[in-house]
C-alpha cells in the first residue's frame, strides 16, 4: 500500500543488523488511523475466506490484529509469551526462535479459544525470518483450525521468511515488502 | 456500562486470590466489538478534555487503548516492559510493582513520543491495586504532560487502588466497578 510505503520512507530509520526502526508509528507510538487503512485492505483481500478468528502474537502484532478483527467483526486472539497464572492449564504451544534475543521461547494459546471449526487469519506487524509466523501456523494447526492466510504490515523480503512460507503454501499478504534496505535507501518489491 | 457488566456475569470466572478470569473476551481472546463500545463511552466522557495521546502499558491494555485512540483520532503509545534494542536511548521510566509476579519492574517510554504539550488519557484493562496506573501517571509527569484522566474496563473496587488514585486527584472512569467478588457472586458499584 502506497500510504504505508510513504510512511516508511518518511519516518522509518535504518539501523545496523537489518533493523528498521518504525516505532514512531507501528510498534511503540502507533498511528491507529494508518493501521485502520491496512485493516481495510486486509478485509478487501480476505473477505471471501470465511474468517472466524484473527490470531496474532504479543506484543506488537496486537494493534493491527485488533483493528482487523473489528473490520471482520470476529474475535481476535493473541498468543502469549508467558503462561500467566489465570490461564487455563489446557494450552496449545509452539516454539519460536527470537533472532533479537537469540533464544527459543514458547508461545501459548488456551485450547478454549481455538478449534477445528475456526478459519484463522494470522496477523503480525513484521515478517522477517518468519519464525513468529511459523509458530502461529503451528498453533492453529494444533487446534485443527484452517489457516486462510496471513496479513502483515511490513515484510522484510530480503530476510526470506515470507517466500519460504509462501513456497510451503501459506497465502501471505504484506502491505509493504522491502527487498533492499541500505544506506542508499529502501527498495520496495513491486 | 451494562453491556460489560452482563458480559462479566455471563463469562467471568472467579478464582482464588481475587483473580477474575475474563480471558474469553478481554485479555486473551478479545471481543473487539464490546471493547469498541467501551471506547465510545470513553470518548463521550473525555471528548472535551483535549486529549492528544492515549497511553497504556503492554500487553493487555493495548486493545482498548487502540480502539480508544481510533475514536479520539489521536496516536496511541504503549509503555514497554523491556527496553528493546531498537528503542531510543532517551527514555522516561517508572517502576511498577507486579502483584502477580511479586516483583518490581521498569516500564519505558521513548522521550520522542511524549512531551509537555501532550494531554494524555491513560487506558488499561484492569485497575486493582493501581500500581500500573500509578506508573503510567509517573511516565506522563516525567514528560511534563498533562494527565486528563484514566479509562479502564474493569476496576476491582475492593482492592482500593482506584479510590486512592482518585483521592490524589486523578479522574478515573471505570466501565464496571466490582465492589465484591465471592462464591456467591459479583456485586457492582452503582
């Protein structure tokens, strides 16, 4: 989407180790009006897929997931990174490797809220190496749910996770795909 | 709000140690349509306060904060519980005591996104002992911002945090205040 690409070019900052700092509008301070536009585009793309639930992972996927759930008029569900005391004992789990913290962690979803009758749309703010998205697919599959596809704000295409997941059959709609990100600038995939 | 009280009575589960499990609609699976109703009520209550920013704390306050920011048409900002690598070095911090984990932790907001010209509405899903809310007030005050008030979904009135903060001058609007929560049922404050 042009509106997101413009925002990335205006406000995004490139740091070493392929870090794109977009915390002025995406994952710290949040431009909710912009995300609402992305959620409408995701609705346009997935409106005929019979989506019954939006699934994301805490924390930074939650805002887009929440607004997308509102447009689809379905519940959202976020996988947790810690098993809180008031969480049901019966959980689906998946392992996710965090490149940022260089360790594997477990994500949890209560079995009460995901079932084989669900058609799930997976949402996240970023898709880079694809580890988080793979974890979400696994959670949904553990429940026997159908994954209709994924929607992300920014895909770092040069990190390859999105293309690997696509080759495995996952439909992924990224609102902006970055193919190259250097000191000379950002190049988006057409 | 009647709609929230009904939902709590229908779907909330009471556990030992004053735990109210509402993760079927508030903080794991999320009834976004319900939260959108709460956000509209918060807009009605605070629409004349000149709100420029919605401030919450990760994770479970984010959904209501996001929808409220949408209604007010202002950015939202969430305080982080870890200082991530792509966060600016210049941060406001506050200490928050977690009753759940029985330890104090630090919350962070980048100085770039909160200033003395901001009029801040604080949002959270729960208000119990008030420690998180106090941390948010401190963050806003560190920036010299004006706190116009707070909006929460569920206040556990019997835990007293809300009334202490009100006595210190903070305006708090809770969509449902629970005055008593026992095996015999839930009693709401009128």
